[in-house]
């Protein structure tokens, strides 16, 4: 379910970037992320965890929107230098949230 919704969110991302602009798309994604984390925190039933996962799928628009705004504001010869730290931060967050808690 979450994977399918992530694909839908990726398709919707392009539409959102054109209609509400880059900054507002990032803010919308962060809003979904806040809602998802609050839902995980206060949810007490198994179905609530699945619903929070659906909201998490919609929050997946945040990082691609940030990458888009960074690449649009950088010179073409400096995009790699700018996007590399952004990608590394995302990877570090992924490792911190998925690998480290289980060790």
C-alpha cells in the first residue's frame, strides 16, 4: 500500500511543483511528515499504523522537492557539489533510522 502511494506521490510531485511552487511543495511535504509522526506517536490501534504509513508515503515528496529547488538555484557546473551533501544527509538519516536502532 505504502509503495503504491509513494508512486502516486511521485506523480503528484510534478503537478504540485508546477501549481503551488517549489517552496510550498516542500512545506506541504513537511506538513505530511509532521502529521505522520504525530499519528505514529498517538496511534493506539494497528489500523492507525497503516494509515500513518499512507501519510508517510505522501511525505516522500519533501526530498525530491528540496533537490529540485537546489538544482534550479545552482549554476550548472556546481550542481554536483551542492547536491552531494544533500544526498549524504538523506543517506545518513536513512542509516540512522533503519540500521543503527537494530544494533
